[in-house]
C-alpha cells in the first residue's frame, strides 16, 4: 500500500466524487509526504483504447519505452497520497516517479499538489482545470 505521512497530511472531499490531500499543520520544505505503490505491469499504449478510464486515471507511470508503458496499478481503493492532484503551480514534487516531497514550506490548510507534467510520462492531452488558459496535461 502507498505510504502517506499522516503526521502532516489528511484527506478531504473537495467534491462529492473527488478527494484531495491537505496539510493539517505546517510542512517544512523537503519533507517526505508519501510514496506510491502497486502492482508493476507493462501496458502496450498502441492498445490503450482497450483500457478502462479508472485504470488510466489511477496508474502511476514509471517508464516509457516505445509504446510500452511500465507502471504501477493500485491493488486497493485510493487513499492518502493517491489523492495527489495536479496544479501548474504546485507545492510538492515527485522524484523517481514515486516519492512525493514538499517543494517549499506549506501552510496548514493548503492542498498538496504536484505538476503531473513533471512526472507523468504519457501526456493525456486534456485541458487542465487550473486558471492558466493554455495549460494541458
């Protein structure tokens, strides 16, 4: 199961169908916030249309070689760090595709976010939900 540093973080619903992680107390820069885990699989992206949307949204992309994507597929319902959302001006960074760190000091109450484009190897080509008009992930 993925690790989440609950000493600093908590999960909150932000919509009826979506949750996010938030700092419940100040987080110092470079604090390990969590890491992803799951079943390692290889997917042929030439056959991506055969994948269901849930799988695609929940997988953690590790490495791309040609049309083969090496990734982690969750083995359980999402929890903790799995609710890391995208932001074009994030307060966290993902290293080695797995480890989530505070990229700056984070205030209590802030949502923890990362820029998916910096660690997600397969662009989805969808309009970002941030206020930047030309942002695509």
